[in-house]
């Protein structure tokens, strides 16, 4: 269920699961750089993406898809998040007390993005 706002900290429920994705660049035996993704499970809550956010993100060429809240201490500047089997790019963050809002857009050309519904 969507919460109206993080302004009321008591209304935030981190009862869902997402994965923050750390990206490591490693070299193979031929010195090719290979991206290695390491997902880490965290509890989260989904918040509504308001039309103003969709408009603002669209103005800079981003398609706003999800707004996810997690505990601030869980976030380590990851650039990607997996939620409901889909991978998103975290394009901006906003700290609200002990929480952080992760503004996410779907990655274009992501082979792991699947819609299982």
C-alpha cells in the first residue's frame, strides 16, 4: 500500500524487499574490464511518484518509475536497485530523517528487466 508522504515518519512501512546493486569492475585474463554486480537485500517501502517528479525527471531526459524508501544507514551510494524483479537506475536521492528516498528510473536496454505479470 502506498503511503502519502515521508513527512510523517510514523506512516513509513519498510515491509517490502528490494536489492541495492553494487557494481565492481574487474579485469579478466585479457585485461578486459567486466562489470560484476553484487545485489544486497534490504527492506523498503514504495511511495507514490508524483506528477511533478515525473515532469521534472522528464525535463532532464529521465523516465521516473519508482520512489523507494529505505533506512538511511543501508544506502552506500549504489546506482542500481532491483524491485519486483526489475532493475532500475537510481537517478537521485533525498534524505528524510532516518530514511532515504531513492528516485528510480527503468534502465533502457537492460537484459535483466522482465515483466512477469
